[in-house]
């Protein structure tokens, strides 16, 4: 029984799918910021503004429903 040390080419071939996945993930994460997109804080501000609009709409609906059928 002999222990063979794998060559660097074999290691790279074995790790290629994982390295490719990491590279694609980095590409997409950088691409969303770099092409006139939003950074994280801008995205968060837009998300909070949308949540506030949704909450206001739901409160209006709830008030109308409570006004129609008081229990």
C-alpha cells in the first residue's frame, strides 16, 4: 500500500466545481453593486420604505374592516 501525493493539477481538478461556484457568487455580488445598482444601505432604505407603505395600506384595510362590522 503506497501513499501517493496528488499533484497540484489533480487537486485543482477536484476543487474546480467549488472554486467555480465561489467565483460565480463573487461575480454576481459585485455585479449588482457595480452597474449602477444599489449598495446595501440604499437597498435597505428602499426595503424599509416599501415595508412602511405596506404597513400603512394594511392599517387602512384593517380600519375599514373594523368600521364595517363592529363587534
